[in-house]
């Protein structure tokens, strides 16, 4: 028996994600950023000196997609690359002051997308929905770091010791 796709959580999440992605991309057009570029800037604003591989994992994209996104950010002087102070084979990526300012502006531009989606959920259910989605993400192995939710462990792939490995 064929089951209606809306009965599958993966289908519903994918459809919602696709629509939200389109709306975020549209909101970012005035500042000429993609959603992946914004995600990279935000991650770098929260944790300086990440490698391309770590950024890719944290943003849920391939290393190749992240490398492309970072090239665009570097051309605009929104990030800078530097050799790791101990392991020169590792390239760390840092956000510039201009990148920090643009990330803050872009987050304001995209806040309406989040608000629009949450407006469809009763106020008392919003925190629970967010918590459940974070629980699913973490359970599936995504490196989710959020207040009240344990993300990647200190010994996980995004730990400082892992960043000095071959993730560049």
C-alpha cells in the first residue's frame, strides 16, 4: 500500500525546508549573500578559526559547496584565511569586521522568514517545536549547538583538537 508522503516526517521537513530556503535566499538578495554564505559567516562569528571541512559540517553542506561559498566571501573581504599557528598545513578561516557587520544585517533581513513560519504555530508550541527539531537533528548526527541542547561533544569532529587534523 502506498502511503501519502505527508505522513512521512522526512517529506514534510524537506518540503518546509525547501520553501524556507527559497524565502531566505530571496531575503538575502539585497546583501548579495547565499544562505550557505550567511551560515558560514554566522558560524565564524560564533567560533573563530574553523576549517572549510568543519564549516561544511556545521552548515550541512559538502566541503566543495563550502569552498565555493568561501571563495565568494573572500573576494568581498568578508573572511580571511590564515595558517593554523601550530599546524601550518591547516588553514583557518576568520570573519572580518565587515563580515561580522554583514552577517548581523543579513540575520535581520532573514528574521522575517523565521517569524512568518512561527506565526503559523501557537505561541505555547513554538519552543517545543524548536526543541523537537533540534532533538531530531542531534539524533541524526548533525552538529547542533544551541542553548539547552548538547551539540557535538568536546571530542567530536568539530573540537579544537579535530581542527588541527586534516580538515582543511
